[in-house]
C-alpha cells in the first residue's frame, strides 16, 4: 500500500463530483455551462480546505505556510510531487492512440498515465494555484470560456486577465505532474506562477 492510499484511508479524501450529469465540456449548452460554472466556483473554498486537511493528515505540522502567497507554492509542490503516481495505459488505449496519431507522434507517446488519485490531488492543487493569483491580483477573475468554439477549453472555468490566453489551472498542474513523472524536475508551481504572472494585463 503506497503513501497516498494510506492517506486516503485515514483522511477519506473526498473527490470533486458535480451533483448532476456532465457531458463533454464542448457539448454543454450555454445554460449547462453556467450551471457547472456556478457549482464549480462555490466548491473552491471547500476543496482547498480538503486539500489542506490531507496535507495535515500526511504529517505536515506547519500549515501556516500555506497562506495563499506565491512562496506557499514551494511547500505545496514539495508535498504534491511525493504523491505523484502513474499507472500503465491499457492495450486498448495504446491501440487507439496508434490508430489516431501519426507514427512520428505516436513513437513519443508514453505507455503510462497519471493515476486517478494523482488527478484528484492535481485538481485541488490547481484550485489553490488559481486562488494565489486571484488573491494577489484583483484584475483576475474566474469566467466561462465561451469562444471560439474550437478552443480546447470551451465551456470550462478559466481565469481571465492574461495577455496570451485564459488560464485553465487543472491542465497546468496535470502537465507539471506528468513532467515530474517523466523525470523532468525543472518545473514547479512557483516557476509556473512566475511565467504566468509575466502575462497579466496591467
């Protein structure tokens, strides 16, 4: 039994599950996207509280350091990376990727993926990451990405106020976890924060 499994048993980590049926984001109607957004944003304080409870249950005594400052992203990343786990992709998943991707792309595809427990933690860490921005920059805010219709984050809750593109925090954190699992330790939450901070509209 790994460390996170023990943590889940002791702390009973609660997953973030919408109280209604969810289709793919791109298929949501305007009303459905708004309902999801309203639910999602009301869950953020509770999700961060659950995350901090899990950190405390894992043995961390100094919870005061998780104070929504950029510096607090350092200990948060240190905790998260200890709990990054992977699982092999199924043969069916690999076959589908091979069928849909050009060979020159498929040959670089990993035969593993982040496991479900890591994805759950990454989601909540992404909300903490987002709230650090919102607490420190009053011109940033959550909104629904409604256009263009071809955008990968269509109908998702994103943070508006950056020059280059809206910020969809879950993808940023999942990508960081994947990089770490691959052996790339150059990315961390604080460095990502600094990159995106440079794109905030003044």
